[in-house]
C-alpha cells in the first residue's frame, strides 16, 4: 500500500521506514530537516521536507502522495535528558500531538486516506490508584496531577480521543517506554553512571517495548485491527526496583542508589518521582489478538541483555 510516515527520522521511524519498504509498501516519509533527506532515500522511501505544524504544507504533501495509510510519529524529543519540567521539555511535541494531529486529519479529509495510525503512550505514567493491576485499552489516561506536567498528558489524551473518532479508520498505538538501537540511550548512560536512583521504594510499574518490536507492531496495524486503541508493550510490566538494578548490571554499572521521595523531588523533580512510585503497567493482550503481533522480546530482561551487547 501507499504509506505516508511522519516523523520518519525519529527513534521509531528509523526502524519503521525500512520495515515498511521490506514488506513491499510504497513509502513517503517526512522530516523537518533537509539534511536527513538522503537517509530516508537510502532507506527506500520518497522523502518530503515538511513541518508538521504548517497546516497547508502538510495538506499539500499528503495530497501529493495520495496515501492509503498515514502513520503519525511526530515528536521533538531527540534531546530529552531530564523530566524536571515536562511541559517545557514536551512543548513542541505537545503541539505536534494536537495541532499536528489536526493538520494530518485535515489532510486525510482532502486526500481520502483510509487509515491513520498515531503514536500514543503506555510506558510510565503517574496513575491514580484505580482499576486493575494492569491497564487495558478501556482504561482512560487518568494521570495524577503533577505540577509542571499538565499539557503533556492533555496532548497524549487528545491523540487518544481524536484519532479514533475523526479518522475513517483511526488507530492509536500506546507504546511502552522505548529502548533498543537508537532509543533510550540516556537511560543506559545514567544507569551506568549511577545517576538514576531508585526513588521512594521504586514501586511504580513500567511497561517497556523494544524499538524494533514497536516498529513491527506498527506495520501489523497497517493491515490488521479494527479502529481504536492498542497497548504496544512487552509481556513483563515491572516495578522500578526490579528493572533499574538489572539495567545497571547489564550496562556494566554498580547497583543504583536508593533515595526517599523527598530527595528524589530535589534531584529529579515531581514528575519522575510520580513515575517511579505510582505508575501502573499495561496489558498487551488486545494487540496480540487483533493485530496478530507478538513481541520478539517478551521481557525487558532479554531485551536489555541484547541491547547491552
């Protein structure tokens, strides 16, 4: 099929575009950076330089490509190193998830595109203590209010609600926390250098997804699955107190420090403390059943080992 991928040079796009081409799809891939055009062409895609926040340019690019499927992976997180002030760090990404989504949906209406697949999130959110042990797609993104982190969850929720409602076949893939080639290197670096402590007991449960597994699930969603939301995570949600020491070990570092929540707030900020103490893992059963997708790395344990080699 003709597939239009936005954010094609990001952490996921770098694996997604070659995978789509290998699967036989005709890919048009966007970047905001002219210097990355050669990278996209070498991957087998037709490159387009466009800013996702430029409404008319987005509409024109989509109309020219006439895609059957649009994959929305636009973010601006390449320099992410700290979450002390999430709304500041995610400011452009929040715009891409709101205005950028609206621009793509306007283009869908003009070009007659059938399916839209958009990036959601199910990695490590400061959750209110409600529902079952694991979140399913029926659970709303009901995050704890955290100072300095109001716009980020609102933007993620906007994608969740808007894409399935307004696209002819709208799918949101709630990805777990990315790791693997080209994704999450700062976590490894911080774990190796003992700069990432276990905060407040590390009781928050995180869901991970290896980056090539995330790309495989996205390719599966192009041809399978009814419109709606899917959690794209591995089979092994785990508390910070379990996965962080393991990551430090495979990275060749010493065990992480353990600090109380009040020190964590001083070191990393309120949002990180909430992630490390109140996150709730997610179930991938719907994605397995309806997308026909099974992660290569069933657990972050084997994935971290492969990543660290």
